[in-house]
């Protein structure tokens, strides 16, 4: 007698394997993202600016700045844009 495999069992095994691979890929991505962010923080602490980091990273300056703020690193230059108080901003 030959054993026949149930297509449903095979399909579920394939789903389980794909699910495990997907979970592993997500974990690897998270670890690599954390390493990327840690490298950016080290570069910022070493004195590299967001523009220089942007040239070698896949992140733009704004995202690098969010990482900087999240790490508690102060900005190296003052903000050039100032808020207009609500009472000065209206012409009416």
C-alpha cells in the first residue's frame, strides 16, 4: 500500500513553514533596524551631522533628526524657523 498525503495537511505545513520564516525575517529586520539606529546615534555623538549621515544612510535628515531627539542628543545648531504668536499671525 502506498501512503497518500492529504493535500490539506501539506498546505497547512507549508503555511506553518512560511509563517515561521516570515516571523524570523521580521525579527531580523527589527534587529538590523536597531543596529542601524545605534550606528546613527554613535555617528551623531562622534560629531557627524544629519546631512553627512544622510549621504551614507537610507534615511533622510528628518528621520535622522527624530532618532537624534529620541536618543536625547541636543541639536548642534539653533532652529532657524520661529513660531509666530497667534496674535501676530492674523491680519484681521
